[in-house]
């Protein structure tokens, strides 16, 4: 759905100001907005006039309905879904199905999502009554749902759709029939079947077992599959697609569930979606990874989250008021609520605005730096109101780097120095004199004069725990030569230390020429490396015949010499000790340098790649480039970098994972 059209259509909701009778005014607005379809909505209200609880449910659904949209061309979207079903039933990989649907959507259905209409104008009384009655039936008859309060039922089960542009079809019947086999086969007195937790996990397991969810992280397929028929036959999708389908399946069986999402992780360029359900004790219970892990399995305790939002049916009235009163209108979703505080400790920072700034709006924005196509970009997370040249933001995740933005009449511009909300809630501004305690030695520094320093940079992205573990596997590994093919006469010429990241490591002089050279992995390392290379006295790479431990397949051996830092040499499970890989040069050669690249995320500085170092210029309030250069080894040296400034290293050759960082006084790094 086109976000701008969605929000422009709702700007006219000027009557929607919060007050004691806001619910009634929302309902009146919805009825007026329905136009010729108003009799359909009034028929629903009349139908339930003698049932106070269902009448309240109908009023709730209608009052919030103007914010929910459907495709105006129902024939076209139905045709697309029919085509999608044919493609998903073809004997091809999920990736091929996705690519096929992407071509079809662009070629045969261009502009479909731009032609949308509010549900108040198209929904029928028959459909809304059906949906309400089926939801109440599930709530009142399912043993695991009967204890839910009306408010819990209203928010977690009742809505007639789960997300924007979902078809107005009988998804409750379709999905409950598709995913109820397992739960109906469990004995009625079984604890699992009688509890929300147990019932949700039974249904989740059936979806996973019978439909093998295939999450594809990259480019979308075209239009989301949001009809009942396509939802139950999905062969691929994003995390959101699958958790949305799962939540609808749960709700179709009277199980209270919702979609939660993080728009972008605290040190990443991506977001994520997952499902949350109400436990039997009324606790919100998140399940961290789509549908493929057990219900209630913890939520990423190590991740940093700036915001976590819950997809809702009810309109976010604070955002409606913002849309009605702001000059610059950021396309926030109107149907989600902030639940960051349900997961983490949060802060309400008050940020002073730079005195030289003159803004054209009463609102300011809090954003993160994320990776864009041309370098750092701003990802807006939330808005706050400006008072007395300060702006207050609410419920912000901690241990994250932010920047405040404002509208100058043309665009959003920085109105503060970058700042960090620390773990304890304190705010630390990065004004060019910052320092802190780093956790990894990816940059070394030298003292300069005039507030400048020299640095050596080795990475462009923070090291995950997995990357650090793989790097540690090098410790104790050896480079050896031999004149016999079985290495029975091997001689060790270099043992890798605990902190070394070797690139063209010089070997001792005078070791002579030898036919066989190898990398011998330390015990317990599985011999894991990304790349191995030998160089002569002129640092020219020498090639021979790849050789390796007999336990390692030939195609795996080739990965050590293919030049790809994301293709890895590693032995099979259970073969952790004594694994080696090397080169038979046929005739004796003298090796003067060796390169050993650890398995990693390919975010180390790579020789031959072109890099650009940026730093945050607090005077200009923007990123400043130090120029481009080609790496000649595994680090980049820079002179005259302002002390305490925010840095960003770009790889202009390949890759896209990049994050800002600070250099501490002791030369260590804080990655943000």
C-alpha cells in the first residue's frame, strides 16, 4: 500500500481530538465517511441493538475502520491471488516462485496498491456480522479462551482483519479448518489443549510441520499474499508475512495473539517481526523467531531495540493528532502502538535544540543512523513536541545512538549533536570530545595535536559473538612446510597468536624452498578459515595444487583459495582436531608471506577494496569525507582525525553492513 496515500487520506480527521467522548466522535466520523455505504454499517449496529457486548464490538470496529484499507479493484487482486496460487503450486524453488511473482506483479498488475479504498466504503453488513459472530463464538466456546476479558478479546481476537489490504473474506473459517487437525486430536482433558500456551504451540507446530515456512530475507515478491486461500498455501514470505499468517490462524481458533515488530535493530539496518500472545496468566509472551521455534521461546535478550511497536486494529490517536497538526507529515502507521516498555527499560529524553536552528513545525523527530545506498541515512523512529527550544521523546530504548531532526520548511535536518542514551538512562552527547569504554580493539590510535589523532581502522561493522568466536579459532593454528606429501617432516614457521589478524604475515628469512605448505588448524577449530594464500618475495600470490586433510571433500578444499571471504573451509562435525589445508607447488618454492583470513562476516578491511572514512562534523552537522583509498592490507591508517568524533567506514567495493563508531582514549572502539 502506498504510505503517502494512506496518510493523506486520513489528514482530514480533524474531529478526532482526544476527549471524554472521543469514541462516539470516531464512530460518527466513520459513519459520515462511509458515504453511500453508511446503511451497511448502520444495519450492523441495528442488528446488535439487543446484545450490548456485540453492539460494543461493532461500534469499536466501525469507529476505527476509516484507518483500514482494501484494494479498490477487487477483480484485479482476485486475479493476482489466483495467479499466485498457480505459481506456488509449481515445481520450483521458493526463490523462483518469488521472482516469478515479482515479474508478474510489475508487468500485469502495475499500480494496484495505489488504488485503495477505506473499508468503511466497501464492507458489507453481512461480512461484518459474520466476522463478529465467529469471533464471539470462538471466545465463548473454546476452553482456552473463555477466561479472557472483553477488552482482551476485543484487542487480540475480534478484528475482522490483521493487517492493511487483507481481503475481506472468510479467513476465520478457512484458517481454522486448515490448522485445527492437531489441536482437535489432543484429548480434551490434556493440559496442553486446555491452555492458551499449549494450544498455540500445537497450532504453530502444525503450521511449521505441514507448511515448512521459508523465510526469504531479500527483495519482496510483489503484492503481499493476503487472501485466505493464499495465506494457507504460502511457500515463502518475510518474517512479517509468516507471523501475520500465524496470528490470523491463532485468532481463527480463539487464541489471543498479535504481531510485534522492531522497525530497525539498535545496531543494524534491518527490522524484524514476531508474534506475541496472552498467556493463561494474562502475560504478554513473545516468541522471538517467526513460527519456527516453540511458543514463548525468549526474546533476543542481547539485542538493542530503539522501538518495538504492536500492530493494532485500534487507531493510534496520538498519531492522528500529529497528522492533523504537523506541517511535515512523516508516514507513521496509524494502526500500531508503542510497547517498547513491555520489553525493556526505556527513557524519555529531553533534547535541547541547537540555538542556530529555526524550524517550521512544532514537532521534532528522533532517528538512528542506518546504512543507505550512498552511505549513512536517517531512520525516523518517533516524534516529540517542541517546547521552550527543547523536545521530549518517549519510551526510547537504551544503549543506542540517536540524533534529533527537525523540519526547516524543506526537509528534515539535524537539530542536535548525535547522542547516546546510556544503559542507566543518562544522555551522552557526541560533540567531538567524546570518549568511552570500548569492548574490542578494531582501531588503534596515536596522539596528535590540536584535538586531532591518527588511527588505524580494521573493521566497518561491530563483531558479533559468532564472529569473535570464529576469530578465536585461529589462535594456536600453525603455518608449516614439508618436503613429503604426508607432512611427516613438517616444520612450523609461524604459530598464530590470540590477537592476530594476519594479512601477508612475513615468515622468517632463510627457511629455504619447499614443495608443500599448509595451514594446520588448532585442535577444536575444525580448521575453519575463509581464505589461505601464499606469497613470494615480491608479495605476488603463488598458486599450486590445493591439498587438504583426507577427511575434507574436494569442493570444500577449493573454498580456501577462491578469493571469497564468505565461502569457508571447514571440516565436518566430529572432525575438530588436526584439520589442515594447503598447497602443493609441484616444485620447491620459498614462501615469504602468508595470508590467513578467519571465517567472519566479511566486514574486516579487505586488501584491494576501496574505502571511504567519514566523520561527523559538529560544526556543519553532517558527515565529512576524508577521501577514498584502496586498502593494501587488513587495516587503513588515517592521520588528523578529530578526537572524540563519530566515525563511519564505507566499503565502496562490496558489502552493505556498516555502523558508526567512536574511538576511545585507550584506542578501543565503541560500536553504535
